[in-house]
C-alpha cells in the first residue's frame, strides 16, 4: 500500500514538474565558422560551472546563421542565449528573451587599411574597395549604420563592396590587395598590429554593449535569478575561470534592457 502511495505521489510530482525541469538547459551560441566541437570546448568550463550552480545539466548548442539562431530561439529551443547584442535584442523583440549579464566594455566597428595604401582619413575611402565580414554580423551592421549616418551609400561610395566569412578573410584580402579597406571589431587593431601588420585606423564607429547573455522570459523567476547570480560570480569559480581564460574576457557584469536602447535605435531593430 505504501509503495502504491509513493508511486502515486511520484507520478503526481512528474505531472506537475515544469517542462524545463526534465530537459537539459541549452545555451544557444551563434558562430559562423568554427566547428561545434571547438565551440563546446570554449564553453566547457562555463557549462560545467552552470550545471553545478543550477543543479541541472547545461550545455551549448551552436548554429551557423542569424536566421537559424533566431528561428530556434522563437521555437523556445534555447533556455539561454549568449551572443552579440544585435541578435539578443532581436530575440528579445521577437521571442521574449531578457538580457541579464554582459561582458564589460564596448563593441565598435573599425575601418582599417594597410599603411601602404595611403588611406588615412575617412574622406580617403571614397572610390576604394571595402571588405566586411558576414552581412548579418553585428560589426558589419554597425559599420553600415555608421556610414548611413554619415550620408554614405556603400554601394555608390566605394568602388566595390565584398563580404568575407570571418575577420581572417578580411585581413587576408587586405594583405593580398583584394580590398583597400577592411572592417572588423575595433579590438582587432591592436591584435593585427601586434602580429606585425602595418594597419591604420581610418574610422572608428560608435561603441555599443558587448556580448550578452539572455534568458527566456517564460522560465521560472527563481531559475532566471539563479543563473544571473551564478554568471556574476563565474570568474570566482575554477571552472568558470576556464571559460574566461579561454575567451580572454575578464568577467560578466549586470545588464538590463535599457542598456541596449541606443543600439536598438542605431540598428533599427
């Protein structure tokens, strides 16, 4: 009799259990080029730490394109999303994701050229060949928005406009004289010059919030609060530190929707 009563209580608990509790909590990551294995390795420390902190299995799932990323977010595939704020804010608008933490600092688009081109000022770019990364990337979108704010139509202002899969493609195109101006994250200027490339900064765009971690807003409030607090303390944990060492980021800081008002307006999200 006691066994039957126990099974009844157990089955009732399963019926009342929220859907997320029986599933792995997935962090959606968008990455244009790297293999899923490489992405899993980068985030292994963070997922191990969150699994421990939330007492629930957490893993990452990577997708290649923006459209696929947002489609899966809309289908509630991801409990969490971690990526460029341009995509996070689209997911917030379309599917109800809420930013909770972000990497400190700002992201901005830099227009760069090799010193040998003689391009040193924004007005020198007219009639030249320019190269961006993927059309859907936040840096490319910010660069295009910056040009439009300056009343520049890229298709008319430049001799040619090219798009590359990643920043390595942009740098290679500059070095092989396929383009005159390359557009990439401003943080790469020091990286590229540090590797012996004689790169000039021609124009730097507006700074916007860095990589952002968001939670699905229909998750229980205690889970949202728990993951937020865990992420803010991740740099203090040995497994959390593994992610920061791997990514070279320092830690997370709190984020709120108002932090992205200017970005949403600038990119017309």
